[in-house]
């Protein structure tokens, strides 16, 4: 329970550069950091490392890309190296929880670089890969276990690991874990971890839910805040294009990618199927693209990220699953193809660029129905994003207007117009009825009557049903469209949007053709598909069958296909094809 705590704000006035050795990091680890090109600690590292080495519980508020992994990883490594005891089988000394597979892998890769000259063992536990292999890796004990909550609970239920020896607990990107619904899993895990432990909680924002979570997990924590929540990196240039619809977004994206052929871009969408659809579209018109989202297997996601890091893929299409934990310093552009529904997600998205001191550009596409989302983002960040093209909607400064059942066309004067006129009034000097002439009154149609007959004797035909499955916003498969070729290693085939509408049916065998003649597959009459009446369970064979050389059988047991017995008058028994 949180009783009290100090607060430290990073990068104050008069901030002076320090080195890791002055923070309490041992010389061997400092030498390893120097070889990795890390010489000066970031503000979050400078304030967090000494406190964690003292054994304090800590709440760290910092955006992604500020060096949080080293801020908690270096003190953990120092403490684990000081204690020479090895972990018991199926136990771990340190547990680090993160919300996504990408973030878990990113943390593990960074920590492995820090301990490459030590004997500490790091294991990763995530979904999307073989759980049996992970179970074997945990058999000999683990010093640092980096995991997603769901897969960790699966392994605990299998008794592949126990948390009774955990001494250090880290919750990274805690706000996203709550957004993804892991709060119940976190509570289950907290009950399995000893109360006597050191706990570290890192988050980009500090909503009330995070404060409540800290109250459950941390004891007398110290709070370190280096970047105000909702603030983006200083070197990110932000622009917004106001567009009329999805097709305009795609055209602007294509134009921008063409104008920046040497850049490396990430494009964010709200839905998995939208991301896959856009990726297929850009790939078909010649762009080097890949996609990562929740419908991709772990192997597919890792291969896409590797290709993006290596530069063989210039554009990565992603959902918010990739908005955190991906550290690719060379990202030059971030496109918000769809504005996120949660304003904080925008900050995390554009945090993929302008990393490690580089410059970056963040471009957002805002459709009319996304005006409120843009307003919420600007309110959170306290800025007005520069308009690159288009005109802001009229409701950008007010609340969203309700649909009136006539679509989104606000230029109509149907219903009660702005001048208080009813529908059809104020459009000219004459009313509608004067232009239409006299019309014959229609009598009400009674139940059971046929189609309506007009005054001239012409029968009124029902309107053909218009297709409603067409969707041009890259959100799914069109009705009647062929299922896309997904390849052998793509689990999109298991999703409803890319599954064939009907399974192929096996042709039924009836034993006779339409003209009544027996088919060539089954000989006999129409009483049974095999030319004989069905025998009830337990019924003995007749005397003729016994005389033909077949052994007498009880019931329907025995070898039905074996032997040389007769069938239908002593003919040779045919085996089914």
C-alpha cells in the first residue's frame, strides 16, 4: 500500500551530465555500456538507478524511447550478480511483465546485451509460439523472466514455474496493460508473488487506475517523472491533413511515400483487417511494405520487424500493438492513417520517430468523423497541430453532431431547417404539390396481396436488393470477393473476414443413377447403399451365409472386410474404394 513517497522531476535547470559509475553501476557493466556506445545516462536513468540500488519501490513516468529498460535493468543486474545463489528449478528471481510480445522481446534483447559477460539466465514467455518449448526452458530455473501476463498464467497452471521466489517485480507500460484488460491477470499474479519484494512500475501516463494499481503493489514508493504525460518528443514535427474519406487518405499516403523514397515509415491504423487490407493494396501497386497486428503469428511479426530494421522493408503497416516497445531509431515518418480513439495512443505512435536524438515527422489524416478525436489529442498535448492541407470541419471546435437519419450531409434543409422551415418549404415560390400535379391516392395493401398495381395498370416491381457488403475503407473482404491468397504461413485464414463463405460439401452417394439403374460403385438394389437390407445390432447371419463358408458371427462384430465369404448370391465381395 502506498504510504508516502518523494517525487523527482527529470532534467531540471542546471542539469549536468554524469556517468553511470557515479550512479553506483559497477565498472564491468560500465565497460559493457561503453562498448555498446552508451556513455551518458538519460534523465530517467540518472534519477531511477540510485533509488533502485537502495532498494526503494519506484513509480517511473516517462515516454517510450527515454531509456526505461536500462533504468530498471541495470540495478536488477547489479543486485542479481551480487547474490551468487542460483535459482531453483522452475523458479525465477526477477519477473518483468509487459503488455505485448514486441515489448517483451525488446526488453529481453536489451538486457541480454547488458549481461553478455555474465552467467545470468534470461527467458522470454509470450503467446504465439510453442508453450512446450517455453516449459522446457524454464525447467532449470531463471534469473530474469520477461513475460506477458496471459502466457505466464498458462505456464503457472501447467506447473511449469512458480513465483514463490520472486524478489524483484517490474511492471512496464502499466497503463497499456490496463488498457488491454490485463488488470485481472495482474491481480492473480500479485497474489502469487511474495509480499517481501522490490517493485517497480513504469508508465507513460498516470491515470487513476495506475494510482490504484500502485497502491496495491508498491510500498512507500518514490515517484520519478521526466516527461509530462501527453508530451511528445521535442524534435517531432506534426502535421494534419483534413480529408473527405478513406480513398483520400490512401492517395495522400501514396503521394507522401513516393516523395520520400529514402525514408522509413510506420503507418498506424485502428483495426487488424484494415491494416492488412492497406498493406495488400500498397504491395499490389509496387511499394515495399509489411504489416504487424494481432492476427499475425509471432514468427510473422518477428520477420516483418527484422526486415524493417534491416531496411529491406521501407514501410511498416501496424495497429497499436506496435506503438510501444519497438525501438527502431531510423524511423523518419509516422503516419496516423486512422486517428486513435484514445488520445494517449497518439503520443505513443509518434514516439516511434525522433528517437536517439534524431528528427522525425508525424502526419495525421483526419476525416470528418474523426474531428472530435483530433480535438481530444490537441487538448491532451496542449498544442494546435499544423494544418498541411484541407479545411477543418465546422465542428472541430464543438461537440459532435448527431446523425439525423439522412446521412452526414449537413447542407440539406430537410426536417426543421436553420430558419425553422419544414421539409420542402423555402425552396421556391411554389410548393412541391404544385409541381407534381394530382396524384391518385394509394389504398393500403392488405396482407396476402400481390405486388402493387399502379394507376396505368403497370405492376410495381420490387427494387432489386442492393449489395451491402461492399466496403472501400480497407476494413474487410467485399461480399462476393474471392478469398485472398494468404500463403502457407499466415494465420489470417482463421479469421472470419478472410474465411470462405461455405465449406465444400462432399457429394452424396445414393447407390443408383437418376434413371433407376444401379451405379457402378455399389451393386444391389435400392434397399441399402450396399445392396443388402440393414442388419440390426445383435442379429445373426442367415443359414445361406453360413453355408457359403463365412463363419457365424454374433452381432455386428468380427472382421467385416476380411475372409472370402459370399455376398449377394455368392459373388466375390468388393472392397470399397
